[in-house]
């Protein structure tokens, strides 16, 4: 059944910064209906001005509380902040649990702040599938900084490294590991390290250990002379939050001056194209389970065909429409 949505008006509303249009466009992006693709393409063309900040770290490191404190600091400078908070999915509804919105309640009445919670819905990498479309909408709507808070990192969950201009890795003392970032495999992706809950006695040890490892050159890639800082913060007292914002701003300037910003933008575009292609292929294969693909899948299940061979046959049989 055709839907009666004026997407041209919706795009105009987003570009004008209208809250209702922004929220509606985000819902359309998350739903992924075909009739909204042209509108999202126009949003994508109009985006590209905001600095995108990714905040990641293991669950319990205080990311959401830090995002709230950082948002207060940014608003004090007069800049507008968009927040994409990726929450775990509810096992019942599949929607976001919305814990982040609860912890950022103080900003919900501020017209200069827009908070959107997204459910992971099983997506790996700590990001929801529609997260970067949501970033585009906030960007096109005129928000100066867009903060992406991931659901929490694991061994392979480092998608944020290719989704943001500046990556902040948050570690907290007392979570069972001296440096959770190493266990998570994300030490190398950080442009800025934050040790949260700095009012705790063991925070200094965590910060010192991080600085020692960075001193050994364990940064993972050439950052064109950017010295990765380790910043102690306390969202409760405000300690270090202004320093963190200053480092984020300084990193944005460094990216522009060094020319690395173009490389990061290209990497983000490449990741998004590949991810979208993967999603299209997966959707096509899933839709065909009850038709021509059934025999191929049955042969693999009965061990007549190896999974790699079956996968190649599936790809060869695909007819993906543009």
C-alpha cells in the first residue's frame, strides 16, 4: 500500500532544523522503506559539516554520564549537539531500552540538543544499522557536533573507528581489568583516551598504565603527529570535561590542517557503501530461502555441499535490482 508522505517537505523541515521533521526523518531512515531513499540521498548530499565524535568503551565505563557532561560543556560554547545513543535491544519489542535518555534527561528540554536512541537489533560492531543515516540527518539539520555513543565494545566491535572523525575511548577503574581497552582490542583506535570516574583512588593507575602503553607506540596507526592524550574525567564533579572538549576541538583542527579529514571521510564512505552492499545481499538471500535457494541451502545442511561452495552458488544466482 502506497504511503502518503511528502518527502520534499520533510527534507525542507530537516534542513530548517524543525524538531518534528528531524524525528520523522530518523524514523523513516530506521524503517528503511524504499520510497524514502531519495529523501535520504538528498540529506546525505546536504550533510558533511558537523564534526562526528564517537565515544566507545566497555559497558559500565560511564559513557552516557560523560556524554551528558560533555554536552553541557559544548552548549556553554553556544554550539548545538546531536546525540545518537545506541542502546541494547529489548528482548521483547526489539526497540532500544532507552537507558541513555534516562541519564541525559537534563538535556531533553534544550532546543540546542537532540537525542536519538537506536536499538542495535543484533548489529555487531557496537553500532545500529541506521546510526550513520541518523548522523546525516543531525548534520544536515545544522548541529555542530554529533556524538555517537556505542552500546559497548568487544573484541571485534570497533566499527566506530571507521564511522567517526574523532574516536574517544572511555575506560574506568575497577572493572576487573587494569586496562579494559586492551582486552577490548580498541587501544589502537582511540584519538583520545578518557579515564572516567577520576575521583576514585585507582583512576590514576589506569591513566598511568594507558600513558605507558601509548609511550611504547601502541597506537595502531600513523596519526600525522597527533599525540593521543589521556584525560581523567569525573562527570560527577566536572573534572576534566572542559579539557576533553578542548582536545576534541584540537583534534578537529589537526584533522583539517593535516589533511587527514579527507582520508577519514573517504574511509567512512567506503565503510557505508560496503555495509549497504552486504545488507542488500543478505536481504536478497533471506528473501529467497523458500524459492530457488532452498536446494542450495538443503545441500549445505545435508553436507553434500561445503558452506563456501554454497555461498558462491548463492552469489552467482543473485539478481539484485538497483
